[in-house]
């Protein structure tokens, strides 16, 4: 099973916000990340990139 780690980027600084991400959805100006345990993390921002080879999700935080 390939799970991803999600990071926010703000002012050039990346911060890990969610590990073992299984689902990503976008709702308006929010990105909703769901981890392996079913817990949601909501970030105000926009998807910047998703690298499936490295299992990294990057969100540009507002």
C-alpha cells in the first residue's frame, strides 16, 4: 500500500501536516486530507503538487 505525506508550504517553508494520507479532496478554498485511521485534516489553501513517485502532497497555504 502506498500512502502519502502531506506538507503545507508558506513563505518557502514546508511543514508536515498529515502522514499516511489515503484520500485528498478539494472543497472550495479548502483541501481535505484523510489519513489511514479516517481522521480528516482541513487546510485553507490550494493543491500545489502531488508526486505519486515520492508519495508527497504539497499544499500552498493561504
